[in-house]
């Protein structure tokens, strides 16, 4: 128990944070409509996916030629979704001065070196412009920009010097007192930030994970399960721990799965522990899992490690599964 508690309270997030993703639902819907309208035209029903994409590209280029400024971002987003990052960056660059969405996407690509060389300083300059803007055009991307500026200060890239204090300040702006329309990722990250030994405030950690969980974060839901399980920042409550860990696990949180295995094992529910642990031990593509769930890669890896550890114990002792010491050794070395 002590090892798990210390692991949680000394969370190290450096090098694991990615930019907050904005869904751009309206623009993606427009692109889908263009594609559907094209397919519905006489003689176009049998187009291959590649041919259809070429038609969509041609339509957007024609709109740009005819002076449609919104088409610049739509074309950039189209290229980005097709993993044609150099072209995407070109059109975001061309429209950054009159389209905040293009400015946002360009800043993310510059920071992470997507589609060309990285330029963190320039990226942060653009992000701060959005983060401090009062324009109505930035309302749906402002909190994400604030989160990303906080990320830059936390990592120390493009901001002159690393600063936990500035990171915290921008994340608090992005979290907006738990507003469900603000940055839910910032709310989760604040929960983790206040769990680190250097910036520890477990009551704040519990508060922010609770806010984020209520707003749909599966990462915070798993973290709450662990806090309830071990009485970290809140009174120990095994029923609440189980509910949080089980629901987060069902939604794909691998770290929650690993801890749910431990929850079962400590209560001698060995069949359940072995069954779940065997499934967790089979996970291996951490980047893919992170992309699918939005959970931090480091904690996915820890969840897999916990699953392997408990599955090996089950195999070694014959708990909930046939006793197989040789297989247990193999799992331990995974």
C-alpha cells in the first residue's frame, strides 16, 4: 500500500504532456458535408476514398480562389486530418493573420515540430495572443491555448525559463473554476500537479480531479479511485474506490485497470483479479492507447506494469488461475 501511495503522490508529468486537442466540430462537419454532397452527385457514387478526397481538395482550393477566407482553415484542417502536415502548415500559415483557428493549429504544429521545424518561442507568442484575447472568435479555443501555454512553462520550452508557478497560473485560467466548457484537461492536470511532492496539496488535488471527473475525464476518474482506495486527500472509502476504478476501467483507463486488479487481489477476489490482469498484461502499444483514451502514456505504462505484476503473482500462487510458475516468470520479465 505504501508503495502505491508514494507512486501517486510523487507524480512526475514532465515530458508526458501533449497539446490540448480542439475538436473543431463545425469545420469537420462542413468537410463531411462537402464529401457527402460530392458522392451524391450523378456519376460520383463509385469514387474511391482517394478520388473523393481529391474532389474535396479541389472544391476547397476553388473556394479559396474565389475569396472564401474560411476555406483556408478548412483546407488546412483537411490536410491535417489526412496526415499531410506540410500542406496543412502552409495553409494555416497563410491564414494565421485573419483566422484564430489557423493561428491555434499553427502554434501547436510549431511547438511540436509537426510538418516542419519546431519554433517553440514563436508558438508561445501565438498561443499567448489567443490566451489573452477578448475576441468572440477565440472563445472555443482560448482555454486550450491557456492550457498549452501552461504546458510550455511546465516543460520550459519557448518561455525563457521553466516555471511551475506560471504553469499553475495558466492552468487555473484554463480550468475556469471547473467550468465544463473550459479545459477539462487542465482540470485533470491540476489534480496531478497538486499530487506531486514539489507542489503537493492533496485537498486541491481531490477537488480538481472531482471537477474533471464530473466533466467526463476518465483519467481523473481513475485518480479518484486511487485516492479513495488509499485515503489520499480524502477519507478512505472502498465503495467509492471500486465505483471509480470500475467505471474508469470500463471506459478504457489502463492505469485504473491495473489498480482495480490490485483492489480485487487485496480482497482475495482472485478470479476477478486474474481475469482482468491477464487482459491488462496483453496491452503493449502505449502511444496508441494514449491517443485513444487521452490518458498520459506514463500512467498507461504503470497500469500495464501493475497488471503484469498481479498476473504473475496469480500464476505463481495459483490464485484464480492454474498454477504456472514458469509463465509467472515470463510475465515478470515482460
